């Protein structure tokens, strides 16, 4: 005999099915991270339930072999979804988190101002990523670094001049996407004129609309013209564009400006929603709902999402649809755009990842370079990188001396975007000494980054000079005044070029 369901049972089942549908759609807009160096079970289960993407961070990397195995495991379980990473090259690296990047980084590339070199650098990064099955790179940084004391952008930017940043942003996008990896220009509508780190608080941009149009928005117009795949929002309050909502949560900025006025048709990705500038007041789940309502498509949840937060976020999005806050059409549009992005950039499978490793095409050890990269012998040449350095007359005199060289590196923390990546001469050579180990009669290069007036480097500098040493100060970041040499970066590639210059053998 057939079972007859009561109206209440039918209603419950209908509601349950709708909730499942909404959760699956919601999962198609999310990009969590995870803790540890192995893929957790909950991530695999989330993929089975419709998860759009996962983002890898430096804390997911223990060794080159482990990283390849992690990526191969993800691809074996989910061949057709997005695996993303923050691989800007330069100071911000995930593939080379243990050693420092083999690419010079944006500020060096901008100072060299060779768009072919910029494209080649991006293509080299793209081939490494593609060889691992990673098909979305959250780069390039398209911010115009107009504030010299910017605590979070700095050398991640191509420079302080809008047209220069625009042409190199377009070149970087072209180089990366030619390698089969989607790009993500960030941080729209521009994080360069800020003096607050959005990981820690909500920055405000007070520039007027005309200034924003002529400065911040210029590189993002270049992104649209280049057909870049995605753009990342910033958790900043841009008063002239929307005085009430940070960009990530502003339909004026994402829908009216970016979509309608500027004509961007790609995927809008949020910066990590666990950052204080996004969720300190509301929590991550509510921030995800607000971002979708505003027009974002793919929501980066952060590096330590965990299954409980992921489930809370799914429930919050589903509830927002049921309550009428989030239109079903908006959620479906976001999920469709994200799915199309995955189709646009198909990834290598698990077997191809292992095959690439066997062929030695992955440059994760800092030596072997990927095959298929445009033949440009200058791309990683120390002499060419050193052309980007600022060298004062005092430094020129110091370099011309013949007395022994001692390098002292003053440990300096980095922002959250950079993390704990080895940097400076200490990453490139074992010849760095402590202040107390400087030999008598040696000339000394004291190296740091972020050299404001209060930096501890200056105490070391003054003490060594008082002891009679010829001393110069080296800034491995964006110039803030006072340094004798400025390298515009601290990656392994830049640090090797610096170490060679200091030791008087640039061609070595």
C-alpha cells in the first residue's frame, strides 16, 4: 500500500529540498581556506556539495613535494573546480613561501618599465601554477601606491604613477592568462592611498572623485580593456564613491561603477572576509551575505575557515534568500559566473601534475624553471634587477671601497599579505652577520625594510658608525627616506641581486 504523506510532511520535505538547493548554490560562490598541510575531509565533502573553489596559503606548504601531493589530491577529487593562490611574485608568494620568490616583484618590474619583461615574469609564474593544477591566481596587484607609508601595498604595486601601473597590470594579466591561469587584479577600487592595513581595521580613502578617476581607476580600466578574468574587491571606505559602505559591500561601487560604467563582465572576488575591515563588526557569515547582495560573485572566506564557519556561511546565505534580503537571481548569477570561470581555465589533473614533476617543469626548488616560458634571459638576471635599485652617491662611494664587506640584517616583520617568508640577504646567503660579529675594519651594509624614523635599524646604524665603520643603510621595501640603497623588494631574486651588488661582483 502506498504511503500517504500529510500536508505538513510534504511541506517539510519541500522546504528541506529548497534549503538544500540554496545551500548548494551558496557553496558555488564560496572559496574557503583550511589549516594544515593535508586536505581535510570537510573540504572534500564540501566539493561534493557544490563548493566553487579553495584557496591555498603559505601555511598549507611544508615542502615542494608535499605541495604537489596536496594539489594532486585536490585535483583527483575535484577535477573541474577552482584552486586559487596568492602568487604575486616578489614579496607575496605562496609557492615559494619557504625560500622566497624567484621573481623580482611588481615594484622592481615597474621601475624597469619593460612590459615584455613583466609579461614574461607573469608567464613564468603561470606555468608553475598550471603545472600544479592551480587555475586561479589572486594577482596582479593593480593599486597605485600613492601613499609612501602604505603599510599593506608598497612594493606589491608597480608604482605611484597611474599610467605606468596600468600598462604593467595589462602586461601581467596577459602573461599569466597566456599560461592558462586566470588573473585577479586587486584591490578595487584602489588600496594605494591608504595608511591603514585592512587586515586590522577599516581604511578610509578621502580623495575626491576626480582624483580617484585619474589615479585609482586607471589600472582597472586597463584590466577591463585587457579582458582580465576577475577583479578583487577591497575592504576600504571610499568616501567619494560610497560614504556608507566599504567597497566589498557597496552596490554603488561593484554594480554601478565596475559593472555598468566600466563594463567589467568577469568574476568579482572579495578579499578575505575574515579580515577586520570586512567582518570585525558582523562576523564572516553576515559579511558573505552583504558581499553577495552588493554584487560579489566568489567569496574568499580566509585561511582558517573550518567546517563550522563554512556551514554557518551556507546557512546565512540560504536564510538571506528565504528572508528576501538576497534575491535568488543574484545568488544564481554569482554561482553561474564562478562556474564559467572554472570552465574558461581548465586545470591539469592529478596525473598531469605528477608527470610535470617528473619532467622537472616545476620551479618550486628555486632552481629549475618551468618549460614553455618565453626565452628572456634577463627575466631573472641579477644585473638587470639591480638596475631598478636606487643607489645614492654615498652608496656609490661605499661600493667603490676595497675593504671587506659585512652585511647586518635587522629583522623586520611584514604585513599579513606577505607573512613569514624569508627575505633580504639572509634569504640569499649565509654570510649575514649579527651586529656584534662585524670584523674590525669592515665596511657595513645594514639592511631592513619599512625604514621609518623609529625603525630599530637606525640604532644599529649609529652604533656601527660610532665604532668607526663605513656604514650604509639598505631599504628592502618602498622608500620612506634616509636609506642609501633602495631595492623596492625583498624577494629571493631581489635579495640575490642585492647581495651580489654589495659584495662588488654584479655579474657574478
